[in-house]
C-alpha cells in the first residue's frame, strides 16, 4: 500500500499523459493558495481572540505573567501584541521553509512536496488548536 502511494507521488508522474483533464490543476492550486492566505485571514481573528474569555472586554493578565506564560494561561486574555507574534512567526517559517526545502522540492517533485506540506499544515492547525 505504502509502495503504491510512493509510486503515485513520484516526480515522473507529474508529466501529463494524453487525455489528462487539465481542469484538475486549478482547484489544487486554489487550495494551496487558500492555505497560504490563511495567514492574512488571521488578522480578522486578532480582536476576537484578544477577548476570548472576557467576551466584551479583555481580561488583562497581571504584571507577574510573562510572555511565554501568557501564551498558555487560561485565566486572562491574550494581548493583540502577543497575537501579532503568531502572524510574524508564520511568515518567518514560510520564508525559511522555502529557503531550506526549495531544493528538496526540485528533487522529489510537486506531488510529494504537496502531500508533505499538507500534512505539516494540518498538523500545525491541530497543534495550535
């Protein structure tokens, strides 16, 4: 089973054979771009996340709560500046992953890279939830 999956994801299968429906490519490209655009959509959630516990007004953390404690505390709301770090980290990891794994993509092809990136993206969403 795993051998069949690896063969399906092989780079040589990215060359379209006669009769291939090229209309399958745009939905896949759109799905990838929607995942990347998720970071920009995150700006919509800053204000609601800063009031997740307080609903109408934020419940401020005390001065004894540090930056890393604030990320995991459940008795006060996040500050918008703390939520901004998540946005920043997304783009840091996006750029560094492109730099580090770009040559690997050229070696293994887009199918395998797409599956691995989807697994990482979903895993990151589950971890952050």
